């Protein structure tokens, strides 16, 4: 086994590590939350990752996004992500999709992802770290219909307390405005369950539509999601 994962193997049985490292995990969105999700998955040893994001790195991302540096401004996030993950684990098999996810194309996007370069690797887990509500709903519908485990990140903007995050079913959430909208829309579409990470912190009122952010909130959310996914796969 590669020396870089020797400390992980002190906590995880060798057979479990081999089993989990061979799973195919899909990450939608490589921003403040998604970038740290990918970091943790790669450093655990997950070999098969599909990364979906259509954005380029903007200088305003530097305060919170792992891939945002002055040297990467203007570059595609999926390119920076792939390079960094391969630098962590040269043996990782990364597929990138320069796609803006919409309800109209979610089925086509997922079909392409499942092919994984012609290998027909069905996703073992999907992580939603995208901002668009309609796309989050469409992804939840698709994953429930196709019985793919999914965890969805709710809003981390306008928050200052990284200790207020919880992971639970969407129906058990409170406080979070995005959760309220999602609960209503999922109920209207007949989606019965959705695991989410959300914050019980009241959002800070900034007086603008653009959400404020800090380095230590979305990053913690991303690491918590990655930890939840890995532990869930270990127990399956």
C-alpha cells in the first residue's frame, strides 16, 4: 500500500480501505464547500472522482475556496482541481465535466458521468455543493429515482459559526432559509428524503443580495460532508 496512506490505515482496516478507495464519488460544484470535499476525499484515497463545475477561479474566491490563488485566477476550477488531486494521489482517476447543471440536462450529465470514460462506473455517492436551487432539486429527484446516495450542502453564506452545522434529513431542518425552500419544493415533487448539511446559525444580515463568506465556514462544511460520505460508505 502507498506510504502516503499509512496513517489512514492505522484507523481503517486494509480490506475496508481497498473497498472504499475503489468507489466512484461524484462532486457537483468546486467552490468553498466542494473544493474541500474533494481535498478530503483525495487525501483519504478515493480513486474515482467525477468533478462537475463550469466556473473559472475569480479573485473574489480567494477568501474561501481551496483552488483560488492569485496564480489560478482565470483558470477553470475543474482543471485546477484535477491537477491538485493528482499531485496528492497520482493514481487517482479523475473525470471532469465543464458543465453548468440545469434541470433540463441533469439526466444527460448523469448518464455521461456513469460512463466514466467508457468504464461504466455507476456512482456510489453524489455530493451536491452547487448554488442553484433548481439544479439541487433536479439532482435530488434523479438520485432518489435511481437509488444513488446523495448529500446536499445547504447555504454556508452569511455565516460566521462553523460549529453550528448539522447533518440530517431535510425534513428535520430549521432556521436555514434555503432548507425551507427545498422542503417545500421537494414535497411538491414527491421526493421523500434528502440528507443535507445545514447550519442552525441565523444568517448575518449584510444588506446585499451577494452573500458574505469567511474562510473557516464553507471549508468546515466541506470536510464534514466528506467525512460523512466516507463513514457512510464504510458502513454500507
